[in-house]
C-alpha cells in the first residue's frame, strides 16, 4: 500500500510537470489505440501554411493525465488500479474539492485521451470496455464511483465517453 501511494505521488508529480507543457508543441498522430500516441514536435516553417491536424487529434489531445494512468504498474480494473486512477482523476478534475467528479464541467474537463487510457488498461487485462466494467453503459450496474465519478453524473459521463468514440459493445 505504501509503495502504491508513493507511485501515485510520483505519478501526480509527473502529471503536474506534463500539464506545464505548451499544448501547441505537441501533436498526436493517428493511431489504432489513441492512448498509445507518441508526442511529436510540430515544426512550422516561415511562410508555410500549417498542415491541418488529423481529425482524431482533438480526440487524443491530452493534459498529461493519460500518461500518468498508462504508467501505473497495477492491472487495469483491479482494486489497486481503481484507487490509483481515482486519486489521479480527483487530483486533476475535482475542481470543487468535493471528493467526487460530480459536475458536468468536471467531466467535460476530462480529455478523450484520459478516457482511452482507462479503456485500454481495462480491456488489456479484463477483455471488456471500461464503460461496461464500471457500469457507465446503462445496461450494467454502476461501479463508476470506484474511479471517483459520481453516479449523479452517469449520463453525462456516458455522453462524454461516447463523444470520444469509446466502444460500448463488448459484454462482460
């Protein structure tokens, strides 16, 4: 438990450093697993028209939280992973200090890359979507509170995840 807390502390420190990067310096290329996109430096030549960003760039834009989630040593979907992810998400998006991600604004602040990082970690180990395992999909029992999301925001969270093109179709 002490090791997990120190890793979470280190992870949160990495998130803080990553959040200080100017966002115009990073572009995310089209990939099959958006959370695995590697940053690339954008080079703008004087007088040259910048190339339009790929359509998926807005989907994988990141504030560093997805990288922190991907760096976790715990298995996606485990109790230890839930605790670590919850701490990261709450430290990053719980703007009112309530201990929950419990407002539309807090959910809207979560970038798609963060949702995709959670999805990939869960699917890799559990073989199902994060939306199914945590009951974000309304056909399943709500367990999203394990990640710090308030059940009152279930529909808002579902809409945000669907807007990020997360899959909702692989049953348990």
